[in-house]
C-alpha cells in the first residue's frame, strides 16, 4: 500500500484554503468582503509554489496509485493556476458590481480548481469520475448563483440535467470496461489488459468505449453533445462564463488524454474514427451557427464548439506531435478567450452587462485600447497570422497531414475560412460602425488592466515566437 | 437454479417499476414505484452477498431520500397536466429512437462474443460485509472517500449560497445583543384606560368578521 501523500500536497493545501475562505467569510462584515479576493489570490500563489516544490523529474504516485504526478499533470496544473489567477484579477470588480455573493463565489471557484487538479492527476477511472463530478457540481452552482436572473436559472437547470446525463453515459461506459477487463479501474492495468487480449474482437470493451467517448465529448461540448454550451454561455453571468470558457477547457482536454491515451490507447483505431466524425460535425455546426448570433457570449459558445473540433482532430492523430499540438492549441485557446472575456467583463460597469454585439458599435472611438484587445482576440481565434491562434491551427493541420488525413485537413481549412466571417464582423462593428451606446469602463484597478494588456500582447508574441510554449507542450507529452 | 429464477423475478419487477416511475400519471405513485425499484435492487444485491450495501440502500434511499421526495411532492402543487403536455405527441418518436438504440446494442453484442476474463475477488464469508467495506474504504480507497467529502461540502455551500437571502423580509434573525440589553420599559407600557366601556362602541366594523 502506497500512502505517500507528498505529491498530493497542492490538493491538500487547496482543500484547506477552501475551508479557510468559508470560515473567514462567515465572520467578516459585509464591508470587508474584499478580503475573500485576497485569500483566493494567496491560495493560488501558495498552491503554485507548493506545486513547484513537490516536483521531481520522475513520475510520482500516491494514495495507492490512484494519484499520479507526471510531467503532464505538473505542467497543466501550473498552467491552471496561472490562468485561474488571471481570471480572478479580471472578474473581481465584476463580482462586486453585480453583487454576486463574494465569499461563496470564490469558495466555489476554488472548488472548481480543486476538481480540475484532481482530474488532471488522476490515474484511476474512479478518481477521474469523482474529480469530474466535483468540477461539474461547482460549475452548476456558479451558474445558478446569479439567481435573480431567469436566464441564469434556466441555464443552470439545463446544464445540470444534461451534465448528469453525460456523467451517466460515462459511468455506463466505465462499467463495461470494468467488466471487460476483469475488474480493473486503474488506467495502466487497463492498458496491460488490452495488450494481452484480442481487443478488436472484444465487443464488451468496444461497447463500453462508445459510451465513454460519448460521456467525454459531452464534457468537451462536441456536436451532437453540444446543446448545453450556447445556453450556458449566454445564461451565466460574464464571470462564470469566463471560468467555464477558460480553465475548465484545460481540465476537459487533459481528462480526454488520460482516458483515451493513458487508458485505452490500444483501442485508438476505434476511437479516433469516432473523434474524427464528431470533429467534422463540430466544425460545421459551430462555425455555421455562430454566424447567426447577436449575443457575443452565445457566439463565443458556438466558437468553442468549433475549437473543440480542432482539439478532437489533434487527439485522433494519436501521435506525439498531434497530442502536444493539442495541448498547445488548448493553452493558446484558453489564453485567447481569457483576454476576450476579460475585456468584456471590464466593459460591464455597474449592473450593465456587455453582451450584445451592438454594444461594441464604434468601440474604437471611445475605448481604442479595449477595441485593440478584442481585435487581437478575434484575429487569434480566427487564426490570422501572425497571431498565436494561427500557429496553433497550423500545428494541428501539420499533425493531421503527417498521419495522412489530407482531406480532413482541407475540410478544416475551409471551415476556418467560414468561421473567420463572424470573428471579423466583430472587428467591423468595432471599427467601422457609428457609436450608439455610451459604454463605460468598470472601476478596474491598474494591475488588472495591465495584466489584460499583457495577456493580449502575449497572443501576438506567442504567434511570432511559439517555440518555447511548443517545446513545453512536447516535454509534457514525451515526459 | 433457484437463484436464476429469483434473479429474473427481481429483474422483471425492477424494470417494470422503473418504467412505471416514468410513465405513471400521478407523481406520488411515481415516487412509490421508485421505492419499489430501490427495494428490488436491494434484493438483487443481497443475492450477490453484499448485505451491507443492500441494507444501506434501503435505509438511506428508501428510508430517508424517498420519504423526503414524497414530502416535497406532496408539498408542492405540481400541475401534472402541463408537465405532461406533449408526452403523447413525442411518444412515437421517442419509442422509435429507443428501439433503434436497443437494436443497435443487441446487434453489436450478438455479432462478436463478449469476453470476460477473470472476475473481481469473491467476497469471503468469514468477515462481515461492513467490516470488509470499511477496511477497503479507509485504506485502498481513502482518496476517493476524501474527495467525496469535498463534494458533500460543496453541496452544502452551494445549497446555502443559492437559497439563503439575507435581505429577505420574512427572514427572522435573533440579535442576541438586543435580546440581552432589553429593559422592561421597552416591552411593557402602562396606559390609562377607563374601567368600563360602553357596549355600543363594540359594534362590529365588518360584517364578514361576525360570520
């Protein structure tokens, strides 16, 4: 029995910080609630430091091998902390303005991060599932927290019911794999079993795989399991949309990598075909339906569906290049949408919510800096060189062509062209339309504003010199 | 032989009651059928020699959760008609899709043989079920148990955050400081009143009240 808990110290510290924030929130007065923001930021910094301290180049196991700290887990956790830290900087003024309860909001946000940490370093299907539930439950609560808004309540209900359905599919699939492998939940044991046996002829295993893939892509939001994404993006407050649109994507992609690469890699002929089909549908629906949207949050929801199609293509190559490109794509996508949502939250002053495309009319005249940030974000999402989004798409295409999916790569390029339309429309609205709405900035402090500008500049810098991050992603995979 | 017969009896009852949960007209009978479904699955578990889990299922789900459900269903005034609107309209499509999925599953399973290699360790009869369960829960599965506790904490926090309203007019709070520092003169006032009141003045102001 291996009860070594050192590698899991960051998780333990995070759980302690959650309890601390709940206790502090219960005792401080209404006027001192901003202390919760401070504790959240301190929690993220301290967890980052502990995470760096526990690192050692060998893979570490803990809790009877259910917990794994390999280079993938280490790297992606560090990225999660940094992104979450930036998210808090962006949304803290928004939360104060919109009177979302601060203590609870931050506590539940830290629960989200704990769920992500558990998922990222799970080495057992049971833990993957428990981590996913921790993450999903926290997200349902965050959406429902904006309870006086009927749209949020509806979105939370839809999210909850569809999410429960997705978890059900996943569990059903896991139970078949458990049966087929003679009672194995540990990922490396599943691999060992599939090595020894005649996989393609084992109907039980493939049958379970279908449901597992359905459950996994439900969480990523690939077509036809995408119904919840636009409603949840539109219905939640911008703060919650920022969280769902950024940090949880990291968890989703690593989750799929753990399940399909670490556990069921020998079934890749089966699942890569499924991912290819789902990716083709996602790119189509995501890009076409996004054109018809008038709400930016909803439009970004459909754009997420299209981007997750790219992720599916990257994973289906089952090559080191493909997987590391997928990680690179995810990191770039998260950074890009982080800047986009950050700009939108800062443009929502008081009880006003900047969410309609018409709100951005003539933004270049009133707030040229914010218009510039959104311009960079939209260009990066559309994949226009020299921005980071272009290089990310390029790497995925390269990986696709390297394993011979030329038709799929062509299709991807065509769909990206169609997608460019709605990103560029935002740019057109900002720069060429007359200003109709007096949009005022929220009282964001200088730190958050400069972080937002740095974030937008990163998109440009990473587009020109992507090699550092790319090497980082490659190291995460090859170990 | 007997176990096989029992298994099929329980399985048929289970599937039937699960169907009735979804299809019965009255929400109360839905809940009662759900109770039946839980009890039947507890019986199935008993046949697998997992007494403790079977009993927990009955005690926790039937005894606590389902009673709470019944209570909520009776408390809320649910308009069954609006809830069931469109049920018959969508039923043919739903049945069609269900049959397609079923046929697909059956075809997959019949087409290739199912291979099950080995089975999980058979439960020993020497140690009690609860003992064994506790042993693995707090050693081998301590990590998921800890995580489950975090999920429970989250559920608690989320439920309070979503429902508690401090500005609610109906909310009643005790302010201990006010309670302690209260004086008799705050609560009790002497008023001069005439000892006798004339009967004419006691005429009812509203006829409804008299009735």
